C-alpha cells in the first residue's frame, strides 16, 4: 500500500497525531508528508483511518 498527500493539505496535523510513524509535518511547506514509499503492513489500518478522517481529503491511498 502507498499513501500520498496532496497540496490540498490544510496542515491540521490530524494524520500526524494518529500515526507519527508514517506522517510528518513539514514546517517549511506547511503540510504533512509521508515518510515511506511503501506503508508497513502493521500500520495500514491507521493510515486508512487518517485518510478517512482527513478534512481536506488530501490523503490518497493506492493498494
């Protein structure tokens, strides 16, 4: 599974709070970034939750 964050990220950092192992906030760009090219299996469920809860619908998941 892969996850990406688009430029529509509002920077509310909800994904960072849910899963800091995968998401990191970039202070220069004022948006979150994904730390992995491929999401580790044990973190897939929480990444899906972060995508579902993203207010800007900025997180895209590719299976």
